[in-house]
């Protein structure tokens, strides 16, 4: 039996907003390289008496909010892959094949870009720096890396990507369920922010590391949606639809 679910026409995308906001955020982050904001915020989570970050050995932050939360998102991604494959065979899921494919692509790209970029940039984590009881020399993102036998692997923020990758849900839902899509956006932003702050409390990342992650995840999810799902009506079709039907 064929499904009678009709795929809705894509809602218009405001590219000035979707691309402008992350572009402005990126410019602000580059300008913040001229300040010590990252270091100032990191010191807020550092206890000089104990000689460590306040959340470094927290069971909740490490085992629950890091390990278990990451496993939940990984499990969700696995179910998304299963759903996408099943959409080729199960009639009820076939109308959602494109959405599921977009979801899988977004989740895959928004998490897999982190490790290669960490290796290329070699930015040190706060907990490795001399200012916080470590042995490495601090360097900003766009500055030269001091010589070391242990290159950093802390930019961009990996755990933040676990939350911000769920921006994919916003794009997957925006055409069929716009209200739910907005809730998904808020959830993804909130979850990514919580993951970001938790890792800052542990000394794993600076503030800017996580904001860069949010920008990259948003752009990846936006690009996946645009190329997989976004099929706006042509101008000619729009004109025809706008013409009144004669009696």
C-alpha cells in the first residue's frame, strides 16, 4: 500500500539571517582574539588553592554530562541511520527518506569535522597550560604555536558539537512541523551551551572554542538541508500559482 503522505513545499530561507548571524559571530570571535576574554572566563572556573578546575574531577560533569550524554546522542544517530536505510524498504517511511537522509548527513558531518580540525590547529586545552598548573604555553587561535612534544587537541570543542549537531533537527522539521522545528532549535542550542559550559568548568575548552563549534555545526546543517531538501518553487511556478483562476 502506497503512503498518502505528501512532502510539503520548502518554506523560504532567509539567507541573510542564516548566513549573516554566524558570519557576524565569526568576525566578533576574530576581534576577541585581541582581548583576553578566553583567559578571563577560564580563570572563573579555576581554583588556585586546589590548583585545578572546579569541575575537573566531577562525577556528574564527566560521567553523566559528558560520557552518558554523548552515548545518548550517538544512539540517536544510529537510530537515524537505521531509519534512513529502512525508508528504502518500508512504505510508511518512504515519504520521509529525504528528511532522514538529511538528518544522517548533518549528524555525520557536524561531528566528524572536529577531530581533523583539532589535529590541524593543535590548540592547547586550558588544563594543559602553565597558567592552570600545566606545562604548555598559551597561544591564541591565530597566533604561532610554541614548540612542544604534546600538541594540543582542543579546537574546536568536540563535546559542544555533540549538542550543536542537533541543529539538524531544526532543518529536518522546518517544512513539515515549523513549531516543533523552533523547539528543536532551542533544545539544540541549549544542549550545546550546557555541554560547552560543563567542559569549560573542567578546563577542557575556552569559551571561543565552543562558539566556533556552534558556528560550524549550524553552517554544516544549513548546507546539508540546502543541498538535500531545499527545493524552492521556480519563479514561473510562483507566477502561475499567483494568477487568479478564471470562472
